[in-house]
C-alpha cells in the first residue's frame, strides 16, 4: 500500500543536537537583529536562505540577496563547526525501522532544508548511502527544489527520483510544522514525530495523518493501516 517513505533529516531521523537551531539563530543575530524563539521555530524545516531572509525581516531588518547569501554562508560555516565538535547521530531505532520498511519493498527518501553540501557531510558521517542495497533510495536537499517547505516540491521530487506516482501511497514524516504543511500541500500522508522540539499539541494544530513518538514506530503504524485496509 505504501510505496515511499520521505523523512526529514534533523530532528526526525538524525539527532544533530539542535545545532541547526543554534547556527541559524547566531547567523541571523550576527547580521544585527534579534531572533525570537517563536519566529525561529516557525521557520525550522524551511529552506535555510528563505528562513534567514524571513528572520532578518521579522527582527526589523532588511537584507539584499547578497546579504542573505553572506549570512547563509556564515550559517553553514557555524553549523559545520558545531558538527565537527559534536557529530550528528541516528536517532534510536530509525535505521532499523527504515531497513525494515525497505525490506518490504518500500522506497526510502530523505528531504531536508539543508543545502546539498551540508546534507552530504552529515550523510557521509553517518555512513548512509543512496543506491541499490543501500539504506536510501533518494535524498532531496533544500537547494534542489523550486522552493523549500512548506512548499510540496521536495516531496514531489523524491517521488520523481523513486518512480512513485500516486501521492496516496506516500508518507512524509517530520518533526516541524513545516514538515506537516509540506506533506499536506503535496497531497501525501503527513506523520508528525516527537523527536524534535515540538510537542504533540504543537504538531496536532496542523494537518496530519498521525503523530508518533518516533520514526522508529513507522513500521508498526503502517502495518496496522495496511491490515485495516486489507
């Protein structure tokens, strides 16, 4: 029944110690504006250049495309430094869950608001590869789509890369509101997970098929759905 699982990276499949929050906040603060926690949370999961521009404006500033690029470069520099100090790790049970789903014939994709170079560094550190017999069938980075979350394009690109055509057979899992909104806009089944900063009530405010404790619960949840449909 389910042909593709498209999961977010940071906070959903990977514990990167909330360093993306820290790097984004610090890069914007270095521009000279303050960053409110609620604004930072609102823009988590989004493509990072879009997030930087929006956070600067929400802080009362204004940035040209060149200035946004400069702060994005600074964000990336900060983030990679944090990751060198404290490398990201897979969240408990995630690899086993994805392997279980892949063994049943489900395609596995990751989507992320990170740029491709940052995503590749994280994946290389984890040893996660794309290809036949590997953990992943596709990875879509934030700079590889027309727009980041909450737009649906990364999910649809993952469908293209894996040859999946029916949105009803796609599950998109993530830990932020933008993950759920992207799933809704894409027409797929949105699953919120509680391994990020948001609680159940925060995620339940947005369209969703289910809220789970972790991606580790996906095999059991999807098996129950498929059994009910049989």
